[in-house]
């Protein structure tokens, strides 16, 4: 389990393909503190550390993960948001995040506003995933509060600290982000669907 509070930004050092899988070598300031078999969220995707080098850790993404997330679009040199799993007894500063990306979205607007930036994202509505005003959403692993919730779009306000400490600082209109919808909302939606 994660909280959506990004610890650091890693850099894609190297990418290797093996059949339908991709191996990512991530260079970061927490890599040396990791260990093999540890779970780490990469842009919100929970991946297992499978190998270590000095200052670098290796993770593997399978075909299904690549199809549901933006990891397949990563290139060497790209930034990746990183968060280690939550420790029992720690503070839940964001919200409950599983590290299971539901789908991707496209950034359709980025508007500076009074020191912050308002990002608007559009996603495929056929999955029945929803947002609610002032509810939680995870974008590239970042716990954020929803603004302007619509049927297949929403906005978030990014303060300067979050912008400078995550890979949203490099996000351009037209780029893809990972979304994980609020787990409580997903359960409520599923229960209501079963009543029909």
C-alpha cells in the first residue's frame, strides 16, 4: 500500500526488452536503500525490485502493466515518480493508494493560476471509473484533490512544491499520465452496479 506522497524522482537509466516484458533500470537517491523483492511505486505502478546496482535498481513490467499504464512510453532519461510502500504505524499524508493503475489519461490543458498550475485530464469513460469534486485521485502516483469533476475529465491544482518535486514539472499537453481512482469510490460503484 502507498499514500501518493512522492519520495523522490528517479531517472530511467536503461531499458531492456525481454519478450513482452520491459526491464527498467532506475537511478535515484533512494535506490541504494532498496532491496531485492521490495515494492516501489513507479509513476503509481507497484513494481518489484529484482536487481540492484550502485545507485540503480531494476524492475520489470509485464505486458498487461505496459498496456494499462504509461510505462511503455518511457525513454532513457525520463523522470519517474518514486514512492516506497507505507510503513505500519506511519502517517497517511495522502490517501490509500494500491499501486494498481486503472487506466491512463491525456493532459488536455495546463493553465498557470495564482502561483499554481491547473492541469486538466481526459480519460476513456467506458471503464466506469469516476471522480468526485474534492475527492482523491492518483496521477502518476501523486495523491491529488479533484477539481471540476466531469464524466470523463477532471482538473487538479498543483502547488509549486509538488510541481518541483514530481515529474509533473515536465508534463506537456498531449502527454499520457497514469490514473488510480479512489478505492472507496470503486467499491461503492461496484456495489451499486450489483443492485441493478
